[in-house]
């Protein structure tokens, strides 16, 4: 029997703040399209803005709707709009992808009598804020399942946030291996102005403090002085972009550092890098890590979140203390000086992702969960997502 066979004709809504280029937004796209493939009907609801990362949804004719909320604790008008929209579309299950969206999905689900799921992609917004943890604990009383993208996040939800372990499930992220198998990075390298013999270090992600782009820039300053062939590219956007651009110029790196903004052609980006860096201060299970490894790139990453459970230091990548620009500079210098090391780490990295983080496994686990929640008979069945 096909996984999630009970989904045909079902109507599922994904609720998220916006559709920028991020992990949560990526998962929303993947789930909405896969539900359509399973015969269900998908609806994507954004609370703040839709933005531009919607082409895969539009290509499938999936409805994307904005419920414009005002910046307040809870916008009753936006909640009413969401509730009416879900009722009109005949929604049978709501899946929220951030805590703010959950604050709207839970009361809407209660009013309509439909189940709510919540996938948590990271917890940096929780760890320093008791109020947020209490809010999450209360809201999770109204969800059928809290899905964590890593065992580490699941453990923290139970131990730190007080969520019942019976509500918590783990479904780790996965990527399309075939999309990252063909290289194809030469066009991106030319776009970045690389000449023969030059080496490209890259970060793919939001340019925000929690992602550590300032740490990478500082590390690259130390590397570039001794390695004139090194270049750096930031692929992504965020509130730090102008500050980082100004710092790069001020440190004499204006011709060696590029900022491309957010872009959809990530397989080509990964294929064009020599080294992928994830300098994050906090993480769940980043798609960018899996994508870089699937592309066979050498990875240097902070030892935070799920990353140490995926990257074996010195075998399938390099692990570094978060926020340590000196340690990162040393790792980059070693990787850029040793092509054989980069190739060895890249080959091992792709094998890790191929064995454990295939997108189909992730999507099948969500299909099974959706079908189980929507089925009265699903309560006692063993599931791959537990």
C-alpha cells in the first residue's frame, strides 16, 4: 500500500509567517507539493507576507493566501480571517511552522474542530526567554503532534519546555539527492568572477546574527591575507547584509567578497563552491548542510544543534566551536590548501546524506503522520515518525 494512502481528497493547510528562502519555507513547499502528489489539496497561508519564494507552488496551482496580521500579541482580526479562510476551504488539518503561526493555528483549529500539527525548526528564540517557552508549552496542549527536525530539539522540548513526550515526534529533514548529483557550478563560479586557480568559500543562509555571517567574514579576513586565491560569497539576504558589505569594503576585501541575495538555484550554487561554511550560533537541522553534503562539498560547520550528529569531524566535514573566528580561519586555511582533503571530505559527506537524509523518506514520514492524524484507526499503528 502506498504510504499515506488515506490522504486522497483531504485538505491540508500549511501556515507560516512568510515564504522567504529558509528551512521552514523549504519544508512548506516540499509538503504542499507532495500532498498534491498524494491526491490531497494543499493551501499555504502566510501571516505576514508572501514574498517571492513561491514558484514551485504556483507551478502546481497551489493556493497561497496572505492573512495580514498586525504586530501585536494576537491580532483578533487576522485570527478571524484565518478561521474563515480555513472553513471556506474545507480544511481538515492545519500544520504550523513557527511559534507565531502556531498562536493563530491552535485557536482556529479549536474553533473549527480540526487537528493541528507544529513543526519546530530551531529553538534559538526560546532558550533565553522563559515567556516564550511557557507560551510554547501552553500552545502545544492544542496540537496533535509537535514535530521536531532533530532528536536534540525533541529532547529540549520535553526537558526545557515541559511538552509531554507523547506529543513529540522526530522527522529529520531530507534533500533530493538527484538534484545535487550533477555539479553544474561553473556558471555560478563565473557569475562570482572566479578565474582559474581561485577557490570559492560560501555561506548559504539568512544574513542574521544567529546564522553567524559576521564570524565567517572575520575568519575570511584572516585567511585572505595569506591566500590571495581565496574568494567568499554570501548567498542569502537579511538585516545584516549592508553592515557586512560595508565591513568587507572597510577591511579591503571589496573585490574578494560577493553578496548574491537569496536565490532558488541552490544545486548550482553548491556545485560551484569549494568549501561550504555553516557558522551558525544555533541550529536545528539545516537544509543547507544536507544540500552541501549531497553536492559533495567539503563542509566546515559549527558544532551546534543536530550538526555534530551528522558531520563526523575530520571524516565527513570539519566541526568548530560556534562563534570562534580563529578556529574557523584555521579550518578554512587547511581546507583551501589541500584539494585532496576537500575531495575526501566531500565524498564521505555525500555518502552520509545518501544513507540517512533522502527527501523521500522525510516526505513519506509526513504522509504517514498526516494520514494517521486524519484517520480514526491511526492511533495504535506503529509509525516511522515516532
